[in-house]
C-alpha cells in the first residue's frame, strides 16, 4: 500500500541542493517517487510504501545536510 507524505525542507540555496535532497530521499528503500519542484519550494511530496517511517525520510534529509519537518501524512 502506497502512502504520501509532505516534508518541509530547510537549508536549500540552489538547484543542486534540490537535486541533493531528492537523491537522498530516493535512496531510502521503499520510496517510489519524489516531487520537489525547485530549491525555492520548501515542500517535498514523497510517495512510498507503508513500510517507510517518516522519521527515516527526515533522517535521510538531515544526513544530506538539510532540515526536514513532517507536515502531512
């Protein structure tokens, strides 16, 4: 079963930052897709299977050097 979560991402200052965040999230097993329109957008929508913990997504973003706050599940 897929579910969707919205994250507010902090610390992005350029297009490469958005790519870096997207890659970090895509590397999490169970993540199906990421929608992060640009570095100016502070919101990412992640579609994943039900086994992925929101905290795991937040940790992946933090490990990449940015902040992530879970906004919607």
